[in-house]
């Protein structure tokens, strides 16, 4: 379950203690709830059901691309 | 399908449920001899429009209702959509649009300025395409009995010989432009996700100048043409192939779609193949001229025109009448004609 | 290379999947020789199932690999009496807010108004929202009306209500029906109580794990010797997970591999976990078609009861018989039967007119099979 | 008239306000050369329908929207009304209806049985009049964004030479049947006054069999023909005479109207001359054949057909372009084109 | 002969009116010789004015007879601030119920929402009802909503609310804005305060008299020497009234004649008068465009205050300036000016877009003139 | 003012003390409030704004018809 899509954080704002993010997902910009502390504009997150549930880790992302690359070509 | 005791949005989705309700409640009741007139086509085929013949001239007529919300959206408005939709149905029949009739129904209290803008955009488009406005109707419904405004449009066109959709084995399937642009934009607007224009924009526009000349030029090689509006590409292909002995095979990764549209629909879990476009056509054409047609389309101003598949005679009987997609990873799936997509989180 | 470009590349890299499929085929061949005539790999997340069917991955698998779907669709296992209750409330003037997924979910009744979708047709104010934040905004705009949010989901979805509740931004007129269910308990339940379900490997849910951490699945290899891969949702992620599972089987070294490190940490989302544990407490809970599963439900804890629907109505959350006659969802959900084993499949039960719960959500196995018949054809 | 910032029911009443909004917001925007096509008539005349010529054949087209509430009423239903209304517009153009296209828009949750009844009555009437149903559209709007169901209808007919309304001095004005039947019935239903059928009944029906043959036979003597729907008799006559140098003089006591209808409208303080009928025509015909036409109408099944007035060249200049009624007591009054009547107690 | 047939005959007898007109012409000729160059006959009931114009009776009158309309349209003289108040209430969620007549009546504001009709366009729930009974039924069906009935009218209309109030069948959520005004007082006021209004004869209101009795008009001949006829509403009734007035002038014997004996008794409707006097008490009241007229308004008496709108709102019924700039309604209403004297007539003030109150009701003199220009033509 | 129309009383019923009449006016049947005591079916009344405000007096009706007849023919 649990469709999650990558999104770029454009802005953050607070409503009381709640952190609301403006994120860009494909062709749209949407406000979502932050489920992660200390996000900054420019970071990428996984958004599920209107909540950012996880950061996308740039280093690991590069890593997996390499793994794929290898697996795809090694044979 | 059992229609059930109440009509639901599924019945109006433009998918097979809509076809079924039309067939069961309407076509079925009309005697064969009253399903068409004067040597033309009508309820007997359920194509983009109907036709009749006077001497050597085929008159093509199409009527449609437009109920889109919001009335104004990035890339157009309901007036723009009504004209484009009706003219495109004529174009898909291979007819040159000559006249339009409008039926405007507004809710009491509708802002005059909005009405003005809608009519202006309607008439502007008619002028640009040299189509006459020869009549219509204007009604006002009491407050709260209609949400805003709806438009009915009837178009009249002339064709030497109309295109009646009938795919042939060996045909190549051409898509003239990126899919799902209109439907994605409307969905985003309805979900309140359009606060900033971010690359979503309806493609609503008439195909009179770009696609029609090619349909006229290659008339005898074009076996089917349809605009993938309600229900999108998957409905068009399924309707074409349903009941035949053929299979339509498409190569899903070749279908033109813009990143912004794909990513947005991915985020909602909605398949772009079932989402409407209002500025493109799907064609089924002779293999020999397919590349030539694509090149011509590029020249005429449809740079994204692409061959996305073909009509085959399947080896396996159970594939007859179906649409099969080769996926991005080389897998094979059946493309089902489901027209109503609800956004999902799962 | 910017992160955005990399994400796009993820998508485009799918084209190199063919090479991975070749590797999988090789491994499957090796395993066949070792006596594995049928290798059952269970995915546990509806979105994985969606990836598999949408991309036709089954059509690419060697003969001895069977990809089966587990209880990964939260809509399918949401108790039917919740839907009945919400329908009734909508008819009494409450506004019901639901994700699109659960909008057509049938309750337990066989006649009349069966779903929130039906309720709207009959004048109930039931609406689809994209997120709980939208629900908050709607409730704020209509302060004189009572709203109920239908909180269906697994651990991934729990932060959506937990975080706003914890931060006290939920208006008084917005109540929540918590239908949250937890995934490790159901997995344990399946392995303990349903021995008929043979499982050689598990593709563990990526986004659930993003919240609860990949470590939550350690018990699978450690206690049950099942090779387990936490995977992402591109077809290539899934293919890679399959390859890793086969490889572990080949080496006879069942482990937990995290293929989805770009999103999932071993410890998960610590902040979200903290908030969830404040707002929700874990209790035994009923799963539709399956029964009561120990310690598998998220219920509002004492401090948050003022937003709890059942608490507000002063009634009890008491399951009633919600397996529809003839529907094989229980077996389908646990991966014991296939949709095509159900005699109603694509006859009286179709995506546009669903009879059983597994036909409702686009994650429901029946719905997925209805929309994408797994083909093995030459064209 | 100033249209104002919001559209009101007055603008949709079918009176001069409707004409004005159509002229100001629509016709005005369309260049002269795009107001008609192929030698026909269109927005240049605003008659019952539009036309175009192919060879020696005139094709007449008319489009209309139907929004009546209640959907079922004594004497008919919205489907029956849609077919009658569209066919009658064609008949008023002197055209023989050959084809119909429907656009059905229903509210989500609409009872299937009601839809069934409406479609049945629509199609039954088409069959009775030998008119083909060649196409259409079916849409569902979300709950509460439309009250029930509306229909758009487009009709196509053929005429050797269409009747384009142009009254001549000396013409006699003929009413083919009792006035105000439909409007009175609908009004009573809307006010909840129909608990028992007591002689109010809509006259909705096509005039294809009774009036059309006469229009064909006396084609050259018939200078104008119109069905007095929205706005009733007073609007038809005012539209005909407006802008001419003539006066239409009617003898009010000769206008056919049933006692039940008159008494009911009296009770609400509403003038029957402004109330719609849906099964009659107003004709302006050559004096010499007027009596003959009335007799033929009687023979063909319109027993109430009557000459109610004539077209004169007035002595007083200020009467030009006006409709004058001789009242029941011999007085003279101007018949004004006011279409929106609210019931009153005073 | 049945009574139904006789009623039908009443209508058909109109055809013999020509003979009566010949008699009128004869009498007018005689009076002219006696020096009556202009004979002003005032009708006092909008429905009489309607009969006169609808049947073109002015076009049939001899030159020296002028038929003038008095303050007989209750809509025209209803204070504008009542409309303002109802508009505001409709915007606050009240349902406003009104007769068709007052639905388009403009209040005092020149911009924005000017009438109940406008209010509906902007989302207010304002509706036309045919009777107070309908208002009662609507209010009963919607018990959670407050309703206001706009009670505009003269004595004829007062029983419509008085009888149900007296019989205690009015639901609590139905309030009444009483705009009732009384006719004998305004007639006295006109004669006493507006000497510029020369009146030779009065056609007294038939249905007002059915309630209050024809005796109520005795003061006209007895105190002011004005020949007065209580008349019915067929054109022939009116013609006969004119004839009687001319005849009395000729004989110089001003009297009160009741031509409408089939409906009007000397004492009126005793039952209705009793009920009205319980439910309403008479006080000085403001007439739009005219001013405060002594003892001319019907206000809810103490026992019925719980249904009184002003009482419920706890505010005062305080007139504000409601004569619209440029509008000549005050003069038109009192029969001092004709609509054609108003520069706005049929320019910015038309039946479909009324500016002044006299253009609103189909009894308003301006509206009547707009719809039926009095013609004297040959055809 | 005060449009009043003749109507035939078809039925009478009571709601508490309030008497409600079913009357026939032209082509319709409508419920109205009785403003007159002791009405019976078959009687004719004048209805104004949904209230029967007066009986129609059959004798006087005949009378006025005679008056009209005379006036119309005498000349
Ligand atoms: S096909 Fe329908 S009835 Fe059968 S198991 Fe699936 S959801 Fe249940
Ligand atoms: S025409 Fe209009 S503005 Fe003039 S007096 Fe009459 S109502 Fe007033
Ligand atoms: Mg089309
Ligand atoms: Mg069409
Ligand atoms: Mg179309
Ligand atoms: Mg029309
Ligand atoms: Mg086509
Ligand atoms: Mg017409
Ligand atoms: Mg028309
Ligand atoms: Mg018409
Ligand atoms: Mg259509
Ligand atoms: Mg005509």
C-alpha cells in the first residue's frame, strides 16, 4: 500500500507547532503536512496522503542508480 | 453491466458504461430504419458525429454538451472547450466545419462578465476557424438548480466522404500530440492543486488547421480517427477493437506525455491512458503511409505526433477485441476501458 | 547532477530492466535445478502489487516464479461496519471526508446505500479529499457542521492525522474514525495461523518501512528464515528485490536487505514514530475477512479522544459479519486464492460496480487483476 | 435595457430581454459573413431555425435546450416536450423533420425509471412522426450541481423553400389552437396547485401532421409562422412587427382559450397572452387564402384554428411596430412584450 | 341557472358594455354642458385600475372624463426599509416568503441587492408564495430554519394572517413583518391634506369593502359630497360605476351606491373584522412616499407579538428616506401626477427593471401604464 | 387592490379551530383558509391571497345580471 511520490520542498511555514510545506509534485504545487523535523526548501521528500513521511537521501539515490547501472551492464 | 436503479457518475464517464446506457436505453428503442437518414451514419455506428448525404455532399453533424468545472482553467474555458470539442468531432469524421449552433444555459445570478468572457472566447475560436454561428438558444435556470453554466454545441461540416471508424489489420496507430493534458489540468483544479501554474495546462483547441488537412489528403488511408476526450486513449482504442477479431498492440513507452502531467497523475495514482485530452487525435492508418503522415503532422504543427502501436491479428483467440500494451520494462498488460478514476493514496 | 534529474533517471532506468530480468531468469533456472518448482514471493504492499501488474512483470517471470499479493491493501481489510456507520451519519447531516480509495468501499449491507459513493447519490454529503489537511480546511470553513474523517491506512498513513492532532490544529467539529491497522502483526499472524500460505520470500513495504524502519522486518529472516527485501516502487526496484530474494535462496542465506535506502532508514522516521505513539495506542483489532489480529490496530489514546468518532457518539466499535456471501476476499487478501478463483470475478463484481472489498481500491488484488490481466503472450 | 452585472430569470424569459442579450452578447460579436452559411439564414434573422442550401435542397436545423420543471406534468414530460419543441421549430420553418439528435444531462442519482420513461416518450414521438434519431450525447453531473435532468435537442429538416418570417400588410393572423395551455399547467404544477387534474393539461405535441401539410400546400401565401412557446403570443406578434412600419391589430375576444386556463390565470393575475403553448402555431397569411387555411386546419385536426387579427399600415406613426388589441369591451390597448409574469395577489 | 353559469355570464356580459358606454357618453355630454370640462373619477383599488387599463376603458371615455388612480397599490406604499431589513435577514440565513407582487419591490438602497428577487440571485432564500397557508406549510417542513412572511396589503389581505394567528396554527419559526395599511384613513388624508387633488367621484374598492363593509365609505358623500360607488371588477362593473357617478353628479345627489352587492354587504365580513381587531391594533403608520398617516397601520397586538418580526429582533420599525431620487411615485400614487410626467418612465424605469416602487407591482400605476398605454386611436 | 376570484367550495376541513377549504378555481383545485364561518360545499366564495373573504350572494348575482341586461338593452 501507500502510494508515495517524490516532491521538492519549496517553502515551509508554521501553524502553531504544525509545519506545513509547499511542495512541487509534477505539474502542481500543493501544501502538505511535514512529518519530518527541520526540512528546508530545496530538499526532496516522499509525500504520502498529504504528508511528507521521509527525506530522499541524495547519496543513497546516487548509490542505487549505480547499482542499477552495474546490474544492467554487467551481464 | 446492470445499470441499477440510479444513474451514477460512472454512467457519464464516457467509458463502456456510457456506451452501454446509450445502447440499452436509447439505441435499442429506435427501430433500425430510424437510426440514420439519407444514406448517412447515425446510431448504427456511434462515431464522433452523424452524417447524411445530399447529392454528392455529405453533411456531418455532431452535438455535445459541456459541463466542465471550473468554467475557466489554465489553457481555456468552457466556451473554448465547447467549440473545440464540437469542431474536433467533425474533423474526426473527416469533415470541414462550416457552422456552429450553441445552447447556453446559465444559473440565475451568473456574473455577466463571466458570460461575456465565455462567449467571447467561443466566438473568437469560431472566427479563427472560419466557422459561422448560425443559431442557438439561451436559457436561465433558477438559482441553485444548476451550478453556473453549461453549453450545448452542435456543429455542421461537409465532407466528400466521411471517415467511419473501422480499423484494419496492419494499421498503425498514431497519436497526434501529448495525452491527458486537459483531464489532468481539470482534475488538479478540482482538487484545489492549481494555486500556481506549474506546467499543467489544458490542450483544448480545434484540430481544423493541423490535422484536418492531413485527413483530407490521406482520406483513403485513414481507417479511423477519434479525439480521446472523456475516457481518454484507452476508451478510444477499446471501442475500435471491441467486437473485431483484431488486437491493438501499443508500445506504452512511446506514447507522448509530458513529465509534469505524468508525475502529477502518478501522485494521484491515476493512469494517464484513461485521462482526457482536448487537442489531439488518435488515428488508425495504413501502414505504408504511416510515417509520411507523422512527418506531415510534424510539418503542420503537431510536433509530438508519434506512432504508438498497430493493429494485429492475434494468434491467441482470447486476445481478439482487446488492447495490449507493451510496458516500459517489456511486460505485457491488457489496457482496460475504465473511464472513472478516483484519486487514491494507496 | 541535481536530485531532480536523478529522480527522473530512476524512472528512465526502467528501460535497463531487461538485463535484470535475464539475471532473474538465470537464477530461477539454477533454483529449479535445486528442486524449486514453484517459488512464491509475496509482496506486502498494494503499490508493489500495482507496480507488478501495471508493468506486466508477471508476464516476464520465468515459469517457476509466482508473485503473490499479501494483505497489503488497507481498504480491503477495513471493517465493513465502519462504512455502515459513516453512511448513516451522512444521512443524518454529517459531512464525511474520505480518501478516494475508500469512497466506493461497500459496507456490510447488500441492499440500498452500500458505500459513501452511493450515499452521495442519495443526498448525503460525502466527499473525497486528498489529505487530512484538506479535511481540516473544509471543517474550518463550515464551523456549524460536524465532519468525520475516515482514517483508513497502515503505518504510512498514521502520521497524517497523528501530526495535526499532536500539534492541536484539528478543529472541534472534525472527528476521526480511526481504521488504522499495523503491518508486522498481520505478517506474523499469517505465518503463525495460516500454514497453507507457503512463502519463499517477501518484498517488504517501502513506505511503511520509511515510517517504521526496515529493522521492523528483521523477524522474517531471523525467526522464519524468509529472505526479505525492503523495496522501492519503480519496476526496477521490484525486479531487483526479486533478484536479491532468489540470490539469498540460492545461497541459502536468508537476510533482510534494504534496497530502498534512498528513502528507508533502519530506524525509520523517529519523529513520526514518537508522535504516533503519543496519539495512538495499539490494541487487538478486527481485519475484514480475516478476524481479530492481536495488537494490530491504532486507537486514539486518552488525550485525543475528543476527536474520536466512536467516543463522541458514545457507542462501541463492534465488528459485525462483513464477509459478503460468495466473495473470496479473505483468501485473496492472504494470498491463498487468486481473484480468478472467485466465481463472481468480472461477472457480478467489476471495477465499475464492485461487489467485494478487494474490487474497490486500485490496490485491491481483484481490482488490479480486473484491470490488468497478467498475460504471457507473444505478439 | 441595461443587462446588469448578473444574469436573471428575466434574461431567460424568452421576451425582448432574451433577444437583447442574444443580440448584445452574441450576434453583435459575430462578423456579418459568419452569421449564416451556404445561402441560408442564421443569426441574421433569428427565426425558429437556421438553414443552408445544398443544390435545390434547403436543410433546416434548430437547436434548443429544455429545462422544464416538473419533468413530468399533465399532458407530457420533458422528453415529449423536447421532441415536440424541436420538431415544431422545423415545422414553423416550413421544413419536414427527418432527424433528431439529443443531449441528455442528468444529475447523479437520478432514478433510472424516470430516465427510462423520458427516453421512451421521446423516442415514441420520434417514431410516430417518422423522424430518425441519429446521434446525441449523454452526461452525468455531480449531485446537487443540476436539478434532475435537462435535454438539449437538435432537429434537422428539409424544405423546398423555408419560411422566413416577414409579415405583409393585409395579412391575417391565425392561431391554430387554444393558447397558454402548457404554461398554465406548468405554473400550476410549480405552485403546487395540481393536486387533482382539473382540466389543466399541457398541449405539448408536434404539429407535423396537422399544420405542416398546410404550410407546404400554401407555402407562398404564408409569410410568417411561429410557435408561441416562451413568452407566448404577445412575444411572437411583437417580434414580427417590431421595426416594421405596420401594426398588428388583434381582436382579443376571438383568441381561443379554454375557460379553465383563463380562470386559473385570472386567479393569479397573469395575462394569458404572455403564457406559452407547445402545441399550436401563429401564422401570418395572405388575406385571400386565410379562411381557406382555417378550414383546412379544421379538417386536418386543429378545430380551434381561428383568425384573430390582421396586419395593417397604421395612420398614426407611433403605432408602427406595435401590437394593438381590441378588448372584450371594444377598448384598445397596446400588447407589450413582457415575458416574465410573477403570480400576484393584488 | 347554476351559480357557476351565472359567474361565466358575468364575464360574457362584458360584450354588452358598448351600450353602457353610449349611456356614459350621453351623460358626459350633459355634464359638459353644465360646465364640467374635466370630470375626475378616482379609483382606489389597483385591480380597478387594472380592469380599466387592461380593457382599454380610457380609450372609450368621452373627452371630459378622466379616470385617475388613487393610492390603491399596497406594494407601492410599503415602506422601503422593510425590504432592506428582509434582504439583510435573507443574507443571514432566514427564509423570506413574499407574495409575487412585492418580490421585486426595491428597498431604499440604490446599489447592490435592491429587492428580494435580487437577494435570491445572491444566494438568499427568498421565495414567492401564493398564500400565508403555503408559508405555514413551508415553515412546518423546515423546523430548524427561521421564516419571515412579508405581510403586505390592505384590509382585504389582513384576514390571511389574522385568521391563522387567531386560531393558533402558525408555527413558532414563522415570523410576520406586518406592512398592513388601512384604506379609509388614506382617503381622508388625501382629501384633507392634498387639496390639489380634485376628485368628482370615487370608485370604492370592492374587495376591501367585502371585508370592511360598504358603509365604511359613507363619509365620502356625507362629509365631502363625493358620489361614491363600491364596484366589482368586471369592466362592466366599472363602467356601471362610472355611469352611476355621472348620474349622481347630474342629479347633484352624492350618495354611496353599492354596485357589488353580490359580494359586498353594508357591514362587511363580521367574522373577519372581529378576528382582525383581536390580532391587529391600529396605529399611525408610514406610507412610502406619502408620510405618516394617522391611524392607518395594522400592528400585531400584544397577544400575537411572539410572531412579530420587529418584536423578535428587538429593533424598532423606524422609517428611513425611501423616496428614490427622481421618482415621482408619491405624486403618481396620490393621483396628482401621471406616470408620463416622470422623466424616468420607460427610460431607466421599466417593468423588467423597475427603479421606483410604482413600477413593481402589476397594480402599480407606472407598471400598468407601461404595459398598457392608454390609446385613443382609430383602426 | 386585492385581486379576488370566484371559487367553488368542494370540501371543508378543520385544523384545530382553523377551517381549511378545498376550492376549485378555474382549472385547479387549491386549499385556502376560510375567512367566513359556516361555509358548505357547493357555495361560491371570493378568494383573495389564499383566503375566502366573502360569499357570493346568488340572489344579488342574479340581480346584477338583470341590471346589466336592462342597461344593455334599454337604450
Ligand atoms: S472478485 Fe469481487 S467478490 Fe470475488 S473475491 Fe474479489 S472482491 Fe470478492
Ligand atoms: S416611472 Fe418609475 S421612477 Fe417614475 S414615478 Fe413611476 S415608478 Fe417612480
Ligand atoms: Mg469525439
Ligand atoms: Mg458527438
Ligand atoms: Mg466530443
Ligand atoms: Mg430556444
Ligand atoms: Mg471517428
Ligand atoms: Mg420557435
Ligand atoms: Mg430554436
Ligand atoms: Mg423552440
Ligand atoms: Mg458526447
Ligand atoms: Mg418562423
